[in-house]
């Protein structure tokens, strides 16, 4: 009986060629869209991992103002001097050894980190550029402007200086570079290893006849010591009120312009300490470990805060693509079930006499339903196979274009990071006045932080694969066969109600 059922199925498919072509095209189009949805969902999942690895959030160490105010309130209630309380409002800072140590000890969490040192110096007989004040007039330089415009040295504000020193552990983290208002006009950028190298403005260079490779000296405003600097690059900025007398350098070099007390034998304080996570999901875990292992931060009115805004802004659009794929999948499946159901019901109605004859000859209703199922499975399998060939190209192209549009922003940002896309350096090893920091890992205790983080960056790299996988094809066939089974529910109910005598009598 089973062989006869299959034979009848093949004969019916061959005899009703037009209906077979229509069903094949329906299954073919459905399979293309279903396969595209599965591939896009896989690509979105991979892109989410990619975004987490490249935009994994930022953990910063910042002043805990609530704690500071609470302490001041307590002291004032005890009869403390309000003026003394006001002096203690100075922003607490992290010492550079602690910042480096945290990044070193938790390199599995941190792909890069940044901090800054802001102070001032005297021009030592160099000409300085007059700059516009906020009121539109002219003023002589001497304002402070690090990565956030704050000075690392509280005592430096009373000095009479004409050069602003901005030390950042990497050029890519200067505010003007991040907001694209600052560019290098000539020369190159500095990094942690660029000791005694300076980046000067175009105006300052023109005024003093300096070019890349030239050496000049500035004077420490505290110790009167002269510091020799080499011009590594000349920058230009589009900011209207930018101070052309701001000289950028790495933090080790900038620290040479601090007071002896602030320098503290190389363990100077740094501001704007940010750790860039390898994965935003681990940011809270990282914060927990810091709070547990570095209780001195809280004691010094510092707190560790998580900022995942960059990742959240990207992930929202990526998740919307995943939602779009789910919507496509649901609509296509529902539409396919409705269309196949209607076609089968029409087919069953047209074959009512044939079904009556088969049942009168001894075929059971289950055999009749089985024959129709076999016909649909044969036609559906043909459509699924054809879609497996063309659907890969269609879905791959569609998925790639969607994913590429989401990765464009993060990739362009990485290209601007001047060698620090996931970046990987620490200033340990370049700070000759600082003790060597320990490194983790039993594989090589001699590895410095730069090598360690470079390896981490390479290990975290995510390769996007938006081609159909075996699982996608398997899901396609399972989904397609489920559509066929569901689409046969109503026609099967209709067949179960048929009575062969009534059918034949009605035909006659």
C-alpha cells in the first residue's frame, strides 16, 4: 500500500504539472526568505559579540562627590571650619602606579586604558601666541587644559605661567582627536614610548620657527628646571577658542613639569582614568573586583563607575536588525501556511471524486492524507533544495549589507585610533622613574604589559561569518516540513468527513 501511495503521489505530481510548478515556486520563495532570516539572525548574533569586543563599555575612576559632601557635612556638624571644608573640595585623583597596576592585573578585562596629567610651564624665552578670550578680547595663555581642562596640580593654579601642558598616555585619547577637531598637520603622533617628545600647534611652531625634529626647552614653574623637548608633530585645530600654546605629550613627559611633591618620585596623580572593556558584559564584574581589591579608592573619596553608552547606542540598532529578521520569519511562515492551506484545500476539492474512488477501492482516509502529504513533501523538498543554492547568495548579500552598515561606525572609529583600535599599551616600561609592574600569566613572567595586551586583542578578534551554516539548512528543512504539516490540518479534517458513497453518488 505504501509503494502504491508513493506511486500515486508521483503520478499526481506529473499529471498536475501546473499546480506542481506553483507549489514549487511558493516553497522556493518561502525557503529563500526563511533562510535569509536565519542567516541574518546568525550575523546579528556575531555582530553583537563583535560590538561587545570593540565597544565593550568604559569603566572610569572618578570623584565620589556624594561621599565628599557627606564627609564635609559630618565635619561641619562637629564644628569644622567651612573654609577648610571648601579646600577639601579639590577633586581626588588616582596615582599612576595604581592605574597601571589595575590594568595589568586585570588585562583579561581591559583592552586599553587612558589617563591624563595637566599642568603648566614657562616658555623659557619662546614666543607665545595671543588667544581670544571668551569675551572676544585678547588674553595671554596660561589656562589649564588636559583631557578635560582640569589641572592635576592643585597648587599650580597660583603660578604665573604661559604654556599649558597636557599629558595624555596616548594621542588617540585627546579630546580634540576624539571629536575630530584636531588633526596632525606635519610629523607624527606620540605614544607611551615617546618620552620627551611634544606635539605643538601650527601657530606656536610658525611664531617660533619650529619644525618637526627641532628641539626646544620649557621651564618647570616649580623647580625652575629646564626640560628639553623634541617636536614630534605639529597639530592644527578647528576649535575657535583653542589655546595655541597648549603642548601635548605623554604623561611621563608631562609629569616632569609637576612640583617635586606632586611628582612623588614618579608616582604622580593622574586624572580621567578610564578602562576600556574587552566585553561590556564583564564591566560589572570588573568593577566588583576593583572595589574588592582596591578599598583605598573608596577611602580616598573615589568611585568606580560603568559607562556602556557607546555600546548601548550601537547594540540598539543591531538588535533592531535581529527583530527585523524575526518579523520576516514570522510573516513568511504565516503567509506560507495560509497559501499552502488554500492551495491544498482547492486541490482536495478538485480531487474529491478521485478520493472517493480510492476510498471505495479500500484505501483508508489515512492513506489518502498520506498521499497528499507525500506529494507536498516531494514538491517542498525540491523547492528547499533549489533555495539552498540561491538562498545562500541572496541571504548572504542581504545579511552582509545589514551587518556592514552596523560595523561601519566602529571600524571608522578604530581607523582614527592611530594604532590603538583595541588598543593595547600601557605606560609601564616607558616610565623610567617608576617601578616595574608585575604581569599576570605563568606562560611568560617576562612579558611586559604591551605584549600581554596585544595578545589579548588578537584573541578577542571576532570574524564575522554571514554565510549559511549546516544548522541554517537544517532549520530551513525543519521549518518547511512543519509548515506543510500545519497547512494540512484543515484539508485533513475535510477529508476525514468524506464518505465514498456520497461522493460517488454526487458525481453521478
